[in-house]
């Protein structure tokens, strides 16, 4: 009799647990270790958070401000007066790495432990998502008891935004930073200069913005749009409060058209299709000019990196063949062709960056420029040249993977879409983003710092289209960057995404509804 009751209890208990065990916590990106336990945590209306004990007042303000940006959460977080429902503990011996955390949910509390403040922040993000997306019982949010032990797969989890082609402004950038933080993305690469517009104030060269800031990809006469240094400082602070590093890109020696409009004396000319595309590598004054610019940039951005582009110089370096300054440089430095001139230029600018106390970041064109591998990082973007990733790793560079397919978010995400890019018919649907990287990497995996999605904006003229191209691929990319191969599981992700989409909806984000592709009309863009 007792045995029967005992067996029945075990059976019932296992059913109760299995519904929880088989499900996943509604967290994106999916944590890398979760053990469900019996019991549940029933939420009060206000969730007090215990920051004081851990001396984390800055973190508490940041977090509460951050969460306040998500509408309709139905939860009030406050600093605790009595016993906190969420307890934070900074503990060097927690066994968690800086960005990792443990989150323990018991019937009476949620406890978050990490060895770093970023880890505590990510633990709070997980707790916040659980609370935002929790099921309700009797009008109260209920969470399953569990132990989450989590840390990211990659240290570099990036998003790049091109604001030269189209300018979106501070409020949109802040919203993107909020969503990055909600997805535990930690690097915001800001592409601030290119052909149509120069978007960062440089005090020594004001015409860069007053003249170089005029125009965009679809209207060369659009009024000047740019960020003042004060605006930039505001964005950097906003990002840093969310544990996001902002990396500036000042593209050179190509993609320099906007700068050359403002200061034509440093132009190296262009081609018929890409006029005034390059800086002039044959003039000593060019190096001083660009170093002065980078000096202001280095003082403004706390990031250890400055990205100097280095891509697609061949689009418009033809006039170097006849420019007397470049010809003299080639003779003096024994440079045999224009690629060697380009590499010489990159080495000179890398020296300036090192002298400013920063490291160099550049697109994969700079692999063979002869840079110091310890102080330079390569972004591999040409997916049609996979050997470049291997080349960079074998040369001992650290690399970030952001191949066009599938990580360029200006590419289409559905076959029916018309305005985005495709590459020989290939585009970037969400499952392909989610499953990246598919191939194992030859060579030393430790050289891969992480992955990044790039939002180029030729075809993205407004916020509506920016949303459409970003969401929900951002959620998929975040899981690819954070969750281990063994953790990832696409069907489960789709289920969790349904919850996340409710948040997009509350926030009026014009996301692409890939569950129902006909429902969301593709906003028109511009062809590249
Ligand atoms: C690039 O897409 N030109 C880096």
C-alpha cells in the first residue's frame, strides 16, 4: 500500500517536473546550462533587488533605467528596502568568468552571482526576461525553480551600424543599444565615415561635418547630419551603462569621398564610378591630417580599438598611377604596385594608432599589409573568399567573423523580398543566421574572438526599414554568439522568439514576421 502511494507520488512528481524539464526557460540567448528543480517562485508586484550589499549602486541605476525602456513589462524593479527578492553577489571565487553568472531561483528568492559586474548584469538580464515572459497563475507571474550556470561562447558579440549612407540619430541608436543589451550583445561598431557622409565632429577640421556631413545615399543634397562630440560621449556612456563597448570606424584609404569633399587637398582621386574615393598616400600631409583626426577619436572613445576600414581600395585608386606624389612615394619606398602602396598606407596609419595607445581593427583586406599581429584584429567579411579567414588565423591575427552571408543584415531575409541585397541569389534568412558558424574552423579556434552582424544602410533609408532588417535576425544572431553549439536548438529558439516578439510589438518595432511572411509588408529601400 505504502509502496503504491510512494510509486504514485514519484510518478506524479516526475510528470510535474518533466513538463518543466522538457521546456526551456524563455531566455534569448539560451543559457549554456540549466538544471530545473522542484518548486516555483511567485512574483510580488514589485521586485526588490538587493544591490546595496554588493556595493553596486551604479549597476542598479543602470539596470533600472535600462529596464524602464521596455514597455508594458508589468514589473517594477526597485532597490530593496527589506529582504530583496533578487540578490546580487560579486564573488571572485564564484567559478564564473567575468561575463558568466549563476542564477539560482528558489521559492523565496532569485540569487545572482558572478565574478564581474558584466556577469551580474547578464544574470539580471536573464532574470528580467524570465519575469517579462513568465506565465501567470492567479494573476501573478510564476517562475520555475532552477539553477542556471551560464557564460558566453564568444567574447565578441557585435553589431555594426552604418550611419554614413543613412543617418538614424541618437534615439534610434539608443533603442538598438537597449535591444543589444537585452540580448547580451557587447560590441557596437559604429561606421561613421564613408562615401555619402562624414558623421563625427572633428574639432580641428570642422568642414568634415559642415560640408562632409551633407548628403546621404539617396540624396546628395540632404542637410548635414552628424554627431557632435558631446552626442558621441552621450552614446558611449549609454552603451557603457549596458556593458557595451563602442568601436569607431574611420574608413581609409578608400571610402573617403565625404572627407575629400571637405578637404580636397588630401584626396588621392577616384575612378569614374567612384570619384574622389581615396585619401592620397603620396602626401606626407595626409598622414598628419588623418593622425590628427584619429587623435580626437582616440580621446573620445575609451575602446582599445580604432577601426580603420581598409576595404575595397581598388574601387577608386586608379589615379594613384599618375599622381606625382604617389609615384614619388613608390620610387622612394620601392613599392611595386598599388596594393603595396595601400599596404604601406595601412602600416603608417597603424603606427599612428599604436602611438595613440590603441589597437588596429580592419576589414580582411589588411591581412597582408604587414601589421603587428598582436596589436591588430581582422574582420573577415568576404564570405566568397573563405580562405581569408584561414589566412588571418594562420598569420596569428585575432579575428572576428562577419561574413556577408549570413551576417550582413542589409541582405534580404526572405525570397519574396526585393529591396535588400543578394549574392548570386544567396540571402540571409534567420535560420542561416542562427546556425552560424556551420563549418569548423581550421587552425586555432582561440584566435576567433567572436561574431558580428553588419547593418549597411545603402538600402535602409528610415527607421521602419532598419527595424525590418534587424528584427528578428538580431535575436538569432545573439544566440549564435552566446550559446554553445550543444546548447543551440532552432525549434526551441522559435518558441522563445514568439515571446520576444511580443516585446517588439509593445515597443512598436516593425519586425519581419517570418512566422507569417505575407503579413509584414517589406518597406521600400534603395538599390545599392
Ligand atoms: C565591406 O562590406 N566593404 C566591409
